[in-house]
């Protein structure tokens, strides 16, 4: 039956030769025909896509096609209109208001003069990768002593492209050298952002400056180390076999080590981590970090731009807490409401701006919510906003985002999505999606038991099903390629006791039904479903730890 399905779903697979562009134009009929081929292929794959965190319930967006006849561009700041008049800022601001409410960021009464803790943000043209990059850039400028939007920049204000940068005092050469902390479950976009922005990670700095002094013991976890420091991030509880949540004890010990050396601290937390869908305990961790920050002078520290002029000073914290909610930021608040109204028993821990230390949050619009193009939301506190490096007169709106041209269609799609649901519907949907994830974990565990009982070759020990609390991801031993292709399952090698084990995961998104899960389970129960001996990739060498 596997073969029968895969034949059907492979028939319409497009090929490069169908789409080559030459010096001749396609006729309208040719163009329509080859595009139809692409559409058939997409339609076939969409029906069974289970492995990636994207919501494919997009029917409500079909009517947006009529906006493709316009170039809608929100270039510049979402709150200041530019002279480019084909924009959708009204919708962008409504979307931002929605997330500000959901994440408990107070909105400014007057967007032109927000309070320091008021929310500010924008709709992303890329996904959370852009949001993470922008957050890390803002965090770096905040921590390494650059002037912020709110700081008075007297004298050299006309010098638009020059940063005003604080000088460290002689007693602490590390005062403006931020160090980044994030768990080993963290998405690769963070590693990329660290590289782009040249922010050292705790293991880079620890391994090179403090060999052998790592305050936590990672021996026996199977983690690779660099002079005793764990490569790839702060350990998660239970390591690769655990649920994927950051080990708060380890995080606090590592932060304490670098804060004691005078460094400012940049922490990333995950809400819905990339492979395991794990929720770091942001609230619990911040409560533990609070006294550490206070002890090392990282609360309301004075950043001095001019050692001889005590008035040229910026009071700000020496830490920045970022929440990567690429997946979970969009639905975890609804799970909390579902718990409060008795629909479900427990919810993931709080992560949002109710926690005073939280500085910025991102989420992706095309993951849980559902958008036909990559997009997302970035939100931070207005008083921490970085000073744009220049002020391009041609746009007539501040260059306060990452992109130049910004997708106005993305804001339109986010608005169109949100406008279709009442809060009650959102709460019910989140509870239902979680129930289907739990159903999936339960069915896979039962299958694992059956495979063990019948001594299925390649799965004699069962299929190592993993599922963390409230996670929408369920992972298990990687099946043969026909099945991973049929359901577009993501595949990742994990380290169990020093041995590489290949896993796949299912991500339960709003378009995933119990019927689709049942179909997957039926395929996985077939003899040979876990026999990968004929797969081309079965003998891949172990991969480095980051994913
Ligand atoms: C997907 C994801 C990202 C990157 O988001 P994009 O929308 O793909 O740019 C970042 N962090 C996590 C945890 C993710 O799951």
C-alpha cells in the first residue's frame, strides 16, 4: 500500500526541464500548462504534509489573489507613513496590536511618544530568522554601549552613519562585551545571527579564554566539548533523550560565570523549539537569573558615552532576554486561556512581556497561524529600540526595521488570517491541535509496543517515541524513505548515549486531522516500514550537534 500511495503522489513531480527560460517567451497555453503541473504537485504534497511546522489550512487566503495586481510595500517604520503610498500599514498596525495584546506588551497611547516599556514591533518579510537577527542586533547595540533611539545624541546628531559608543572604564574591560547563551535545542538561525553580528557564544569565549574552567559538568552527556565547554549550547534536561527544555541550573551557572567576569548577558529562550517543540521555562529561569543580574551590577547600569561628562549617560540593563517563539509564540497564549477556561488541564509556562526581564519576542506567521508567504512578528520594548544607523530621506519614514522594502502582502495575509477567528475559536483550535498531538504520541507509543512484541526486524526495541509536555512535535525512529517522502517528514539524527540514532518527527499543525495520523500509522505498521537498508542516506556519517 505504501508503493501505491507513493506512485500516485509522485506522478506530478515537476522537473527543471519543464521550466527552463530561454530567449523565446512561453505562449500563454504553455505557461498555463507547466504552471498546472506545479499546482498538481503542490496539491498532492499538501494533502499529507506532516513533518514541518507550517499550517496548510489556507483556504481563507484564496480571495487575496486580487491584491497580486499591486506592489504593496511597507518600507520604513510601521507607525510612520512614507511617501510610497501603496502600503498596508493600517493592517500591519492592527496585527501588531493583536500580538501586543496576546503577549501583554502595553501599547503606547500615542505611537509617536511611547513609554519605555511599551511594545513596539513590525511584521517581518522573512520569517523568525529575520526577527531573531533583528533581535540580536538590537540586543548587541543595547549591551555593547551604543546609543539607542531614546538617548540624547547631542553635538554629532548630524553625523548620521556614526555610532555613538560608550567606552568601558578601566576597572571592567568586559563591560561592553556581550556573551550569548542559548540551549542546544536552539534553531540554526541563532548561530547564523551570532556569526553575522560577531557576538561570541559562551562556549566560544569560555573555550578560548577560560579552558577547563566551565562551571558545569557535561561529561557523560555525549555533548562535544571545546576545552571543557559544551559546543552547541546550554544542555537541555535529560540531553538528547529528554524533552528539549533548557537546563535552568546549567544556564544560571554559566550566566553567573560570565557576569562575574563583567560581561553583559544575552539569553535566548525557545517557545516551541525546532525539533522537539519544547517550551523553556522562561518565567522560572528569569526568577533565578534576577538575583544573578543584581549581584553583578547588570540592573540599571550607567552606560557612559563621555567619561568627562556625567550627563552623557544612558541607564539600562546589562542583560537582554529574547524569546524565540517562532512556533509557540503564536498559540501558547491560547493554551493558557484554554487552561484558564477549563478546556485543558495544564499549559506551557508563561514567556511574554508580563515577565519584566523579557526584552523581545518573535513568532513566524506561516507556521502555526497560516500564511501563504513567509512572515512573522517582531516585538520589543520601545525604550530599548536601537538607533537606526542612518536616516534615509528618500523614504520619509524611519529605517527602524531590518529590510528596506517590506512585504505589504505579508501584513495583509496576517490580518486576513486573524480577522477570520474569534478569540474563542483560537482557544478551541489550540486545545484541539494539542489533543491531536497527544493522540499521535499515544498511537505511536502503542505501535512501538506492538513492533517490539512481534519482534519486527529493524524495530525490535520499538521506535523510541518522544513527546514533551504540550509539544506539537512527536518524534520516533526514522522510517524508510518512501514514508518520509510521502508525508514530508523531517529527519534529524540525535545522540543517545554517544550513539547516533536517526529520528523523524511529525508536527501537528491546524490542518492535521486524526484521519491523516491514522493513515501514517497504518503505513508505519506495515512489515519493513523501518527497514532503511535500501535508502540512499542510511549510512550518513554522524553530524555535528547543531541542527
Ligand atoms: C522555524 C524556526 C525559526 C526560523 O523561522 P523562519 O520562519 O523559518 O525564518 C527560528 N526558530 C525556531 C524555533 C523555529 O522553529
